[in-house]
């Protein structure tokens, strides 16, 4: 399964790179596929590459969806942590 994360471009770096942020996590990403991206742009990032530019509302919706999905990935097991 391949997942692309919505991230905000916070800084342009030398070459075709930028710093991107999502929920406090910062990553260096390649802008090779999207050379016209600017600081403040939202992009989908997959495998270190910005692969698609998003409008801010779409980025918020996708971030909310990813957060909701991630919260369901670690369900609480009844009785976990209790002493027998």
C-alpha cells in the first residue's frame, strides 16, 4: 500500500528541495516533479517527493482523514496492561 501525506512547504532549500511539515514532523522533500511550488504551498509527499500540489482546504481534509485512519491503526486491547 502506498500512502502520500499532505504537507506544508515551509522553506525552499538549494537545488530542487524544500522542507515540508505535517503535525510537527519536518522532512526534506524533492520538488523535482513540482518545480513551481512555493513556501506556503500544500503538497502530497510520497517516498520523499512532492507529487501533487493541493489547495489548502483539500490539504486540511486529507490531513484530518489521515489522522482519523492513524488513530484506528492502534486499537486498545481490552485488558492490555492489566496484571493477571
